[in-house]
C-alpha cells in the first residue's frame, strides 16, 4: 500500500516479467494498481527503475498503451501487453 496524499492509500502489487526482444529476454517491473479509479493507468512499467510506460485495459480486458515516454519502443510495450493478457490478470 502506498500513501499518495493525506489519508489516501493506493493498493499496489509489484511483479516482474520478461519479454523476448531481438532474441534476448528483457526484464521489466510491473506495478499493478489493483483498485485504480480511472484517473491513473492500471499498470506502470519500469526497466531498471526507470518508468517506460503505462497500460490500461479496455472493457474487454485488452491492454492498451496509456503513456509512452519513448524509453522503449511501442512494439516492446505491446509485447508486454500481450504477456500480461496471457496471465489473465
């Protein structure tokens, strides 16, 4: 649980995933905001502690890129989406 302001707490789960990019596994940390309310993307993605993007499910639970600061390609973020969708979370 993370405090984000005065008496406001957000439940967040962290886990790691790997996706194959150019025949190499790249490792990412995923932060899942389990009780997000629409003002923030559900998933944030980090690589070596650096924010690389965020993802949001649609009403069919298909993930879409919510934010992409350009640290990794859109292709890699879509690979991460595919991987997370495979976990059915």
